[in-house]
């Protein structure tokens, strides 16, 4: 592994440098105009330095989005899969090589262990796109270190993990953006604004349609899978991390991990994280959760994947709104009110309404205008600079992910469950309460706040 | 729902060696199982029969299974446990399902007796089982709902390198005195990874009885052990640990420094929670005051946060002091924490601090006070608007409306008279955001203010608010004594006006005092008319004004507006103006006619194009003439083609002919194709002729394959342009693939039914056309240039959860069998001559020829009716009639 630093090592502190360095008059060297940002580029001191942890599918996509920005410099990439790592490092190097003529920076280090990235003092922010079971630990370590974080959705694997992340972000005064990018989509924002401003009358039901089964990528991994030798260049034990040990088989890891309960929760959390997030937005319940949940589901009878393949979950909020999430409903999110409905993220324009004229409404000054962001990644960078809250901050990301976890528990227990959204506990059900948290495999431990 | 695969989220599986692991078949909760041969059925009511009945198919079956199994007593549970085998050693899938399901079942409230009995049996099994893999499975089940009855069995495993971890996690989940004691008792003899596990567990359980033993590890040379001990000590929060944690936070460097400092602050919080508030706060203050390096900003933020947790609102005075720091992130953290406190007392403290604060801080505090929403802070915000420092004034202007709402309107209107542009813009933005129609009316009242800047600003804010209902009030300002205000009012009417503003605008035009005002009034008049749904009411004021003794520029402006009215009277008045002695008036009339909004000016324009003495007017008129041909709604494409041909004959310049060819490209018939094709060999017009011919060909190819093919052949011989040849190929391919598709339909609907959703829900709902009830059928031609064979219902209605019916007539020369090829998005039902012949209840995308339906055509006219359902998204139909073998069916004619 090239360019690897030790987690106990030290490196030049960028923030220290920025805080103290003064360019003296008559300095004996020539500073290129680009370094000072005089040729239309951003001066290095004004760039946000970014480390990318988890650079497979979503991670590479996120990283590419950040590479678009002149005021961001990706200086570290990290993955337990050498193939991903090499591809990401090459991508960054080539990107900056192409820009070098205009004076942009170069140099991107590659790491296998995310702690080596967090150990660096010259990184302002992290992009974390590891599997769900690998979000909490790096997020908390990063914010303790003073880094801001863009973390893929669902933010957490469990509700206590999500709460721990929220607390850490709050305690350390950090900026966090959850990768629920529909918060930065005009159709979603406008649809939610229609609902919030009473254009469909009184909201009474939210319907979320999710796909059935799984979408398996990279091979035919249906049915019982044979154990296989771990491929060279893949640190499988690190990939498992805090999750229970299990023998390696290719269908377990990249992308397909989301169909296995040890690492995720199937479509309930894969797409659910997006749609629950939109539902919370339109319902005006970003900072809370439902007060009860009940569910049922169908699970596969054999094979590697064990998340529910069909489900029907009903949530009830304190404001009386019922939310149904089911594999038998039309896709995406539909808000139903006494005078019409709004279906977000569907149809050619991403928004269908009844009456149809709602789509052409304007939200007047003084009505409820929801947080405006046209680009989820850009919004994160802007918020790092302004210290303003992001479009999908930690509490919002946590509450949306919590809906996935509540739903998954309800599907397993198949009985009505009361939920206390303030204390985040099942008040009358100690068994359900135990299902809230998951143990972590030694030596990983959630040293919770 | 089945009992299958309810995976425990608590599942921990530690396997002893890779060799063992590779022997497994695996997956989820039943990781490692292989089915063997089927056995003969077991006798009714026995455990064997119950196990064989798995998986259960629903919740009721599940409960019945669990109750019956538990009723067989502890021996049955023992028997189940005895049947567990190591993964890969046999088939125990159903046994595992049963035990896992039972663990979840007995964990439900009000089943304590069953729970205890079940877990006592599991504990017995755990004690006697040797296989670590089986024991791990049993521990996982214990973690689900087990309690003190299994603690002794788990405690025995805490020195086992493979089982310590799952056993500890189960004991932590119980969190009883007994389970905590078990972990505590195991700690002294532990080492390595097991010790880390036990230390963390005792920290999580905050077990102060283990303090002495934990402390022994606080200086361990093993980083993992040391950090686990520090974590545990921090969570327990005993003051005796202070020096250890302080030393660690100070001395540990590198990666673990952040963690050590985190433990130190957690310790401070626990200390305070345990009653030693002063000591806890002292630690926070120490961290805040010593971690001043820019790298340590997060520690300072965390120290403030812990202080706020300990002190609540009482932290405020210290928090306010920290706001004076230069560190932006720390200041922001202090503000965020302060923002979480509510109440008048807190507001008073803010107000007191505000008086001595720096300008930047005053600005930040004003924004914070506005966010907190305490009305008591309003005086401070209003005072801030008069602050001597601009940064404070700006903050006050930007924030005051958030707190004061409509009550801030007068102050913000006053701010429009400020000298500083930035403040004026901020005031406008703030006024724009204040909610409600009352606010709009109050802002509109600013139009009567004595200060011109306020009058102007108020008008601009009304524009930004889209306040169309204030157009009358704005029109009054059009006669303001101040020219700036008058111009602002005219611009505003241009932005907001419609037909109801026309009278006022004509009046303002007639009374305009300067050339610029006339221009603005003309612009506003045109914009208002362009925005109008009905311009007929504008006719009278415009014509009356035109008959008045108005100046030439005003007359010209009125003529310009008449083109939107388009009535006979308007046309007569404009034609009369052509005879004016004033050249400007004649010019205005020609230009208005050239942009006439309907085809009524066509002949006047044709005449002007041929006979005007002015070259400019001839050109303008000719372009207007060609444009109005396209607007002639009473003429079909054939008639238009004839007119275009006349226009080409009339044109004297090549560019005018090119323009006509461009207009002809919008027609869709074989005659226009032939007309355009005449110019394919004309070198000066060839490029435009090719473009027009291709466009027409693309639209008519499916019905006029022979004519189009002939033109395409010619084009191919004339052009070597890649894009042209590509388009030729595309049209040829289209003819080949999609010839004979039905392109003319009659459509009825959409139809909806309450409570019926999605394409499948609507499939069997019988709507009026199926009942042969009278409905409105609208004739529709498929016209998408890219897919002329596709009937896109979304162009007719954007309805969702609906069904639509399309019908067409087909004439057959004889009675014959045929094949109807149909593609649809979503489901489809088909009737031929009133008889149902085919149905497909589906939520599918469109694929041409998805359904190939055998039908029989009668001699003469045949009616084909097709129902297409819709959930959401695309909504399409395409159909054609072929011979039974799929080849072309000659002699059949479609409706035109």
C-alpha cells in the first residue's frame, strides 16, 4: 500500500499552517498566480481538502461530484478493496493532471485503513460511502477529530448508532450532510412545499412504494452460496469490521451487502432511506418520529440474502398522519390529503399531482419555503465554509434512517409497537427494545456519547 | 409471512477457523444449512410433526406453532436443542427456525412464565453442548429475550477466546445486577481481546464496583486495553479517575488524542451527573482554555457543549463570553447552543451583553435573537436598524421580519430611504418575504409615502411579491410627481399587468410626460396584452385613444398594441393608419400588421408585400404574410400548401423563399412534400428544401411510404452531409419497421373510479365506452416526429390512475382473417366490431407489437376499440393490422 501513514504518526497540520503562516514581503520565491487564486482558480488556502472513504460505486460517484468543484481538493482516498482504491486514486490523479496546466493541485494518497485518513491533520472533511454497518465508527471518529462529514444514506445501521452520530456532531460543532440527495431536488422540494402549505388540504396518509425482492449485481448470487477464498487485494476482515464474522463469498460484499441484515436492511433501508426522508420533509416531522409502528413481511426461504423481500409497514405520527410503506404500492412517495394528492419522484417530471393544476402552483412569499439546495454536494461544501446547517443534517438523516430501522423491527416482530420519539425507545416492549441495538464484533466498539 | 429468516439483529457468529468456515454452506440466520431427503410424515401433535410443519405461512400459524411447542414442556425444548448440529453436518434448518421463532415469541410482553422456562432449557443446552458454533447460536437466541436464568451459563464462557464476545454482548443486553456482576468477576483473570470486551462492557454498564480492576488497565502498554479502560473510567465518572484521564488527554498523541480528550470530557459530564458539578465544569473550562490550537477547535466546541449539558441555561454568561473569540467555529458553536435556550430571562441576558459587544458580535446576536423567536427581543432588532455600524444595521434589516413579521413593515419601508444600496436591497428582500395578503396591502400603502425612494422601493417589492392585485394602486403611482416613481410604476405594470391594466396603461400613455415614459408605457401595454387571456376588452380604450388628438409617438404605441387585439375594428384602424401623412405612423402600422396575432391580416400583408413603395415594408409585410398563413386555423395543410406556393411565387429575394420553405416544413401532407421537392434541384434553395422535405417526410412516412421513399432517394443523390444521410436512413428504417401503423384515432377519456388505483386496479372497471354509452370522442393524429406511430395519451391528459379508450375505423376489401399488433403502456383490452377479443392486465412499458392478436375483419368498415390503463408515468398505444403471417396486408385502409 503506497503512501500509507501510521495511525499514530503525525503530519503537517494544515489548519495550524493556515492559522500562523504569513507570507513575508520580499519572499525569495515566486508564487504562481494560480496558487493565489489570481487566474480564476481557487487559492489552495481556500480549498476544502477532502478525504474519501469507501470509493466503490456510490463513493466514486460522490467523489466525482466533489471533483467538479474548483474549491475542493481530494487529497486522500481509502478502501479495503485495492481495485477500488487504485481506480479512485487514478481518477483523482488524472483529474488534477488535466487541470495542472491551469495550476490546480495534484497529489492524492491512498489508504486501506480509514483511521490513517482521520489521523491526518490536513484534511477538512470526509466523504464516507462505506456499507451501512461501517458508517457510525468513522463518522464519530472524524467529528471527534474536528472534520466535517458527507455520509451516505442510510446514515445509521441502528437507532442508537444514529443517535450517537447526532450527539457527536452536535458536541463537536461539526457539519454533516447525509447522502439523501432528494433534499436537493426541485421536484421533491416543491412537492413537499405543496403539502406543507395545505395545497392538498389536510394531509392524512403518506404512501411509500418500494420494490420487491432484490436487485443483485455482479453475478448470479441467488440461492445458497459456497464459501470462496478471499481475493487478493481485498481486506475482507476489515470489510466485515464490526459486523458478525461470516465466510467470504463474492455475493456478500460490494453493492449486494444491502440485502443482508448483518450490514443493512434490504429495500426498506436502501430506497426507504430516500423516500422516508421525503415523507418526513413533507410531513414536517424532520425532528421527530412516529408514535407507533406495525409491520409484516415475507423473507427468503434460503440463500445468502435474508432481508425481507416483501413487506407492509404502517406508521402513525403524533399529528395523526398515517404512513404506509409497502412493496404493493406504486413506487416513490405519495402524500394524500383531504383535497388532493402529490406523488413525488414519479412521472416524466418527477412530480404528479391531483388536481393536475397543483404542479403549476407557485409558493407565495411568506408561505412555507423549504430549505433550498440545488446540488447536494455543493451544499455540503458551502456549509463547511459558512457553518450553516446542511440540507440533510445529522438529526434529519438519523430520523429518516430510524424509520427504516423501526420498520425492520416491526416486520420481524409482527406486533403493534409503541415508540417514544423523544426518548427513542419502545416503552412497553423489552424485546423490541433489545432489537434496537446491535453488538459490534471485537475490537470495534461504539464508545457512545 | 413465515417464521423463516427473522434474523436477529444481535446475531454474532464467531467461527474458530477458516477451515471450519470453508466447510459451511451459509446465509443469514440459517447460515450453513443444507436440506436432506424428505422423511415420512410424523404423527399428529408430536414435536416432530410440529417441526415438519415449518415454515409457518402467517402470524396466526406462527403463534399456534409456538404455543403447541411450548405446551409440550421443557423436554421438547431440550429435544430441539439436541437436534442442533454444526453447520454443514446435517439438516437442522427447521430446528433453528423453531428456536429462533420461539425466542422472539416468548420475549413478547406478558409471557414471563414461558420466557423463563424456555431460557432455562436453553441454558441447560448451552452447558452441555460442546460445539462452539452451536453454542454461539444458542447465545444469540439468549440475547433476544434471555435474563438472569441464563447468566450462570454465560458467565462460564467469559474466558473463552471465541465465546467471550457474544456472551458479553448478551450479558450487557440483560443489564441486570447479576449479569453485570458476572462480567465484573471475569475481569481480573482476563487479558487481550477478552479484556477489551469486558472493559468496554463494564463502561457501558457504568459499573463503579469494577473501578479498581479497571484502573489497573488505564496505563496498559496495549493501546486497545488502555483505551477501553479509559472509556470505562470516563463512563463511570468517579472522581478518583480524574488524574488518569487528564494525563491521558494531555499525553496521548497522534490518532488516539481525539479519543482521549473525548473520554476526558465524557468523564467531566458523568462527574457532574454524579453530583460533582464543580469538578466537571472545571475540566470543561480547562479543556476550553488550553486547547486553543486551531487543530483543537473541536475540543473547545465539545467543552462548551458538555458545559451546556451540565449547567443548562446557567451556562449562558460563560457562553456569551466565548462569543468574543476570533475562532469562527467556536463562536458558531456558542451561538448554536445559546439558540437552544428559550425564555425572557435568557433574552434579557442577551440584551445586556449586546450593549457592550463588538459590531460583528452585535450582528450575530441580532440574527440569533431573531431565530429564537422571543418577541421581547424586538426592540433590540428595531434599534439595530439605526445602529451606527453598517454590519449591525444589515443584520437587523435581514432578521427583523423573522421576529416581528408584519409589524416590521413600516421600519423596513423606512429603510428603503437609506443611502446604502446594500441596506436598501436587504430591506427589499426582507419585505418580499413577509407572509400574507395583509402584508402586501401594507407594503402597497408605502406607495403613498412622502419619500420618493420609499414609493419606488415599495413598487419594486410588490413586483417581487407578484402582487397582481395591487396593479390599480401601482397605476396611481404612474402619475406620481416624481419621474423615478412614475417609471417604476410603468415597469411594475409591465411585470404584473394583464387585460385589466390596459385602460390604466392607455391613460398613462396619453398623459406620459417624457419619451422614456412613453416607451415604458408602450412596453407595459404590450406585455400586459401578451399576458391577457382575452384581449377583446382592450379594443375600445385603444381605438378611442387612437381617435383622440394624441402625439405621433403615442399613436405609434397604440398601433403597436392593436396587433394583440386582432379584431376587425383593430384591423380597420391599422389599415387606415397606413394612409397617414406621418411616416412614423405608417411604419408603426406596418410593423403591427407584420406581427398580427391572427390570420386576418394575411391579405393586407400580401398586398403590402407586393405593392408597398418601401423596400423595408415589403420585406416586413412578406414575412408577416408567410407567418399568418401558418396561423390560418380555418385552412387545412393542403390549403396552406397552396398559399405557401403562392408566397414563393411572390417572393423576390432568395432569403424570402428560404423562409417560406422553412414554414412549409411544418405542414404534413404529401402535396406539401411534392411542393418542397420542386426546389431540391434549385442550388440557392437546396439546403432549406432538403431540411423541409425531411421534416415533412418524417411526419408522413408511415402513411405515404412510396412518395416519401422517392423523395429520400433524390435527397440521397444530392447531399453528402452526414446529418442529412443519417436522417434519411432513420426515416427509411421507420418506414420499414413501422409502416401501416394506425396514426388517426378517436380518443375518449380519461376515466377514473374512486378507490381504484394503478393500471391493474382499473383494468376491469367498466367505463362508459364499454357500456356503449354516449361519450365525447376527440379525433387525434399521432404526430411525434420521432415516433409517429405512437399515440401518447400524456399529450391529451396528464391524468394518473385512469383509463382511456381509443378507437379507429378500418376498411377491408373483403371478409378476412388478420393479425392486430398492439403495444401499450400500461394494460390493454381490445374490441373488434364491438366484440372483446383480447386483454392483458399489466403495468408494462411500451414495446411495439407486444401483443399479436388474431382477428377477423368484415368486408367494409370495421371498428377497433382499445382500452389502455394508466398508473403513472408514460401512457402509450401503438397498433397496426397485418396479415396472419405478419406480412403486409394489402387493400386495408385506415381512417384519415
